[in-house]
C-alpha cells in the first residue's frame, strides 16, 4: 500500500513549484507533521509538512520544477514495499493488481470505519496533499474546533483528510486546507429537489461572513455621515490625455483613479485629520497615507461577488506614475487571490470607486471601512451643462460621495477636506505638489 | 547484535525499553545508578510522598486550630523520611519486575558510544545494538557561589536524603522544585525564606497564578523575596550567612542550610557523542528532530537530555514516539508543547496547559480571559479549601482553548480534564454543556467554560 505525494497547491495563483530542498532523505521513515520539503514559487518559499506517515521514496530531485498535482514522491507502509523491485508511484503503475496490496492496518488508516468514494474531480481541484482526496459519505470524524473553523471559513469537512487520532479531522487539517485554498467555493450551491425555485444558496461563511460582520460592526459602532459634491473633471481629463500620450515614457497608462488618489492626498495635506483611525477610544491621525483600495472580486457563485480592501502603502511617497503602477498591481494581486493577511491591515483612509460600473452621476452612502474615519467614493462622470466663466458649456462632471466618522471629524474639517480635494480635481496643477 | 540499547533507566528510558520489548525487539537497558531515574528516586516521587505527609500534618494543625484535636507535639522527620524511601523502594522494585517480565537485560553501569551501534560500559562490557536511545536525563544546575556539600549547601537530592530538619532554610530559586520544598519545609515548622531573581515566583507560569501563590505563601509565614539576588558571605559547617539584595536594600541573613534549585542541566557529557558525531547545542542538550532522531540516524535521544520540557511525562511520550519510529509505525503526532501540562504540587497546587496570558498577548492573538474562583464551588467551601481559581484563555475568533491555569486544591488532577479538552480540540461550549458531578471542585472548570460563552451561573 502506498500513497503518492504530489506538488501541493499552496496559493490560489500557484500553478507550478520548484522542489528547493528535501528535508528528509530518500528511504527515511517520515512522520506525519514532520517538515518534508521546501517548495519555491515565483513569490515565496514554503516549508511543507508531510501529510502522511511512511517510508518515503523521493522521485523528483531538488531544483526540479513541476506542475501542481504532479507526483514528487511516495509514502510506503513498510521497508519491504519501499525496496520491492516494482515499488513505484501508484499513478505510474495503474495496472497493479489490487490483490497485491495488503489491507491497511485499521488503526492507521485515515478512512477507517468510513465509506469513501474517490472523487477525481475534487482531487484535481484540491491538489492539497495527496493525489486523491476521498469524499467522505459516512459518519464524519472531526474535532469541535475543526468543525467551527471549517464552518467559519466555508470549507466542506467531507472533502478533507483527517490526520488526527483515528483519522479525525483536526485544526491542522483545516489550516492546511485554508493555506492551499484561500477562497474555496461553498459546496451547497444549487437547488435541492424540494426547493426548485432556489437558484443558489450561498452560506454566509468565509469572505461573505467577514464582509457581513465588518459592515454591520461599522454601521453599529460609528457615527457615519455621508456627503456629496460634483467637480468639473474636464481639466483633469485634459492633463490625463497629455500623460496618456506619454504612456511609453511613463511605463503606464495613467488612470483617472491614480489622479483622484493624488487629489485625496492633497486634501489630507491640507486637512490631516481626514487621514485618521478611531482605535481604542482614541483618534489617531496618521502622518503616512496608506490607502485601503476597495476591489470587487468574484464571489462563490455566478450571482454574487466578493469584496476585498487591500492596502496601498505609503501612497503619499509615490509619484503619479509609481502610484498608478502600484495601485494596478495591488488590484490585480487581490483579483488573483494572492493577497495575504498583511495586505489587508493598516489602511488609514479608504478609496472605493464605482466609476464605470455605476450609472453616470451616481451617488451613494458608502459604509466606512473600519477603523478608517474617511472613505472617498467617486463614481461614473456625467456630461452636463456647466457654468464656465459666465457661459454654459457641456462639461464632464465627476460625482463624489464621501462617508466620514463624526466621532473623529466634525463638519468643519470634513467639508474643508472635501473642498481641498475638489480644488485639486478642478486645478490639476495642484496634483504636482 | 541487539535491536535496541537504552542508556538511562528513568521514566523515558524504561518505558522505551518496555514498549520495544513488547513489540518483540531484543532490548538492553543500561543504568548507572537506580532504575526509575531522578523522578522516581530523587525527585517527583519521594517529594510527592513528603508533600503528602506535610499535608497530613497541616490537616492535623487545622483540627487543632478549631479545637477538635489536641496538639500533636511535633513530628518525627526521620520516620517521615523512611516512609518516603519505602515508597521509592516499592516502585523501583516494580520497575525491576517489569524489566524481568519483558525480558529486558539490565546492565548496572554507565555507558559511552564507541560507534553508532556500539556502547562501552564502565564495567568493561560492550553492548552492540542496531538502535540506541540516549535517555540520560539531567542534574541540578550548580551556582559557582554555592559549593554544594549536601550538608549546608543542598541540591534537591541532598534535601531529599537528609533525616533532620533545619530551623532556618533559605531556598534559592522559586521554580517548581523551590516552591514545593518551601511548602514541605514550612508545613513541618521550618522557617523558610524563598529567593527568586525574577520578579515573580514560578517564572514559567501565568502571572496571576504566580502572584496568588506568592501571596498565599506569605500568608502562611514563608518569606518570599522576588527580584532578589543572594550570595553567601560565609559558609561554615554550622550554617550559611547570605548577603541579600532586595528592593534596593541589602541585608545579611543567617540560615542553617541553603537549598539551591535554579534549574537543571542535561547529562550529555562522557557519552562519547563527539566520537560518533552526535550534535549537541550550546546548552549541552542533544539535538533531535521531531521524532527524536539525533544527527546520527540510528541514535535517538529523549527526555531531559534533549531540549524538550524537562518533565517525566514528556520523556515518556518521546519514548513512545521513538519506538514507533524504530518500528516504522506512525500513530503518534510529534510532541506539541502546547499540549504538555505542568503541575506543581505544593499546597495550593498549581497546574497549567498551553500559553500564559502574557504569552498570548505578546503573540498578538485576540484573546478572551476568564477567571472563576474555586470559592464559587460548594465543595471547596465544604472541605475548607476555597483558595484559588481556574483561568481560561481562549481565542476570540474561534473560541479555541489556548491556555488553562489552575491554582488550588487538586489542581494537578483537574488540569487533565483541560489537557483532554485541548488535545481533542473541544470548545468551551462542549465543556459547559457537560454534566459535572456535584459537589466537586472540578465544577469550577465547567463554570469557567460557561463564563467564556457568556453563560455564567455562580459568578
């Protein structure tokens, strides 16, 4: 009896990995939970634990790169199996007669006492630790903590392999699954037989749960006040056209968003308290500007969406082109599911645009992203008649909605911030400051 | 050639020998002193017997205090000592019997590695084995200022061997051993001063627990000086004069004896480690991987001689891990120190598992802390031992039990429930939903768990 060990999928964006170093020797008895190897991806290096116990045969040497799911080694139950002439990966000897494999010791097997159905689709999708993750259909053995964590994260315990006593699913198994699949799709999609009118059922778990609880907390614990204005965008768009003409030299096609963040930073320079957080009964006004950028990401079904707010650090230290590049890279990283927990902490102000998605002239009352005291939410511009030097002209006008925490900012500083931002949008020369 | 040779017959070593023999391996055990090691001969076991006897004395005193008994007229410490040695004798005899029953060959000698598969014994014999386990344990750490003679300057071994009590005893080091002897000696009428360099007693335990124990000790007449430094100004055959620096003041204090208990060091010298390439750390501990293997593949090390917590129950678990590995089985998970309980057997007892509040906060974890006083459990009042509390530390996000700390009567027995809960990954709601026998002191644990989930009743 043997179990293949495959290149694990350690991040959502990971398609292949390099075996940097084996942390065990060929033929060693490896204990479940022991560090097995170091895997390198383009982004980082991971130390990976052994998902199984057994005598380990290394099939792919250090320095080699393999696709996720490719067999790297095999766990054997005994030395005899390891050294048998035909000992090889299961996947490479599919014709091995079943009778040759002795029954596993019932104490040691993961699936003892359960009915298991191999599910190749799941295995390909999960690629977690072994080449075939069985789907449990019988009684599920999982610790209360593992159940709680799986429920919170929207994971299906039936598709997990337990490494606890008697094959019980324990905390480390859920953590391993979370590491390998940061955004798992809930399993209970689709109508059940007696609820034919339900298109999809989306459990409020995982990201959905995080969004729901944070927004409720925001609405229930702060004094939110929303405000709106319009700025003539025509001059800013003219400057942008000139910058876009220099796309090659600048290395990026400067976006309106980057210019609006610049205008926001100009506003913060004039009214620093706009860049503040309310934490532990204190208003902390920050010197550095770390912008939380709201990014819409796919949801768990085709019907819903997800929302992430990764942080653009030190936005105030970046020139316009650098800021534009950094913001685009951050948004892409979020959409790729490659952000880590660190990417989501430490924002001092929030930027949440609906431009392009919302109808022209759209206004809203955005909900504050805690603990930030200010959220700036521009939307889709609209061409409309506008008084320019005593004459009515058609101009492109940007609607901006903001929400601020009245615990931190009163009307006076809040409107001064808005006015400064408005000034910078209408006089883009100020963005040079 | 044997399958296994075990060097050291303490709790780790003899359990390894028995487990290997039960699996059909040919095993030898080499012990230079007495089977059972420090734990059984000069540590946990005799001290637990003395604690038991001290507790009996204290209970008699309680009866005298309420007028229900007349004065006992003091105790005969020599007889108490004999009793504790009887207990040791009974248990070592038991281990000898187990060795015989399992056909483990016992050599009374010390041993050192000659090759990775051969040991030279101090009696001139040679033992060859495919696998070797080093389980040689640890010895008390000495302080250069305090030359140990086991007459005036004592280690834990010396104080367990002596047959008479001093009038005034200084204890240097308020870890588990220091606190246990402070309790024993003070209950037997010795005037005890407990000195600790760190700013709280039981430096490894939760601060709340340390403070409660120090306060309790002081209320029973033990002088506790934390954040103090001591050095001898003179040592004679009659006693010792100590220079004590405490809270910015210096003083000279005289004692009949001083007990130095400032930790333990691994017994890794003279084992021939260098000769065969077994790596050690700067501290002298033998380096091992998660399954007890040293830098030489077939040589393993377990217990106090390695860097894992110096506790008998850790050595026993490691013994089982190593034997599983040698047998090619993998049923046990590698040692997880967050699941290892600690117990201190003074009165009130102290026991814990997992992290302290300080450690949890330092790690940046968002935690919830609840305390339930043992006086809230009817049984504690009924048996006249209401002192102490249960403190639970849980993760705010998942409710995971990350630390549990108990001070009070039978804490060392109660902690095992929380070890079980933590190992099985039970949540506070599981504990709170269990039916506890009434009246018991353990009900405090259920009450504390109820408080975690905001359903307290008796608080």
